[in-house]
């Protein structure tokens, strides 16, 4: 997300002629660092979930995305007032799914607005992500690394995923029936 903020500064322009080449180089370096950190972070449990719960971790993620000013994200979290009856592993998986959905929107959708809703139901969790971007390419033969990761987590949690491009454009991802205890 630091990369988003740097590219935002580039788009707005700066008067100093030396600033742009420095920012471009910083953007490249941050891109490499971001890939490395993303890889490492997928192996770790977000500290925010442990300390403050999933709701707070998701709200913090949304705040960071919105800070970039490249995407206006509305994060809706229904439930999750008490995470005590969920395993940390399950909460981590839900967080990672949302994180990967946002990564895909930021990297590929060319969207300016997105809504993510994470809802706690009596026996399962659902996630809905919608953006106003370019939609999903139907010509792709294989899903990308991010989508494959999401599908693997959804399958592991006995959930269902549906990805569509509504008539009005953008992408809608609906993930249902994520079960806290996989069968």
C-alpha cells in the first residue's frame, strides 16, 4: 500500500524535476519489497486480529486502502463483536481472503470504488466484494495466483465462491458458507 501512496503522489505531480525520477525508483523498490513482505505475511497471523479482533483488523485494512486515495473502499463488517468462539486460524483465513480480494481490485480492476462486506451468520461467514472496475476477463484460461489462493482457502473452509461481471460493469465476488470448522 505504500506503493499506492507513492504512485498517487506521482499522478499529482511535483514541481522539482528530481522528485519524479526518485519517486519512480522508490516505486520500483517498494514494489519488490511489497512482494516479499506479502509472501512472508501470508505465513503469519496478523497481530491486530490477536489483539483487537477481526472487525478491527478489517477496519484498519480499509483505512490503509482509503489513505492511498486511489480507491474508495467501504468496509462493512456485520457481527464479529466477540471472536472468542472462532479459532485464530479461521479468523486469519477470513482476513487473508479479504486482503487478497482487495489486492486483486487494486492491481487489476482499475476501480475507483469498492465495497467489501464480511458477515457473521449463525453457522458460517460470508464475504462479498464488489467494485466498479473493468470486470473479469473471460478470456483468461487460468486464474491468477491471488484468485487461486482465494479459491483454495474457500474450498478448505467448505465454502462456495461465485465471480461475476454484472451488466453495469465491475466485478462481484460472493463467497458463502465459510465454516469455522472444516469437515
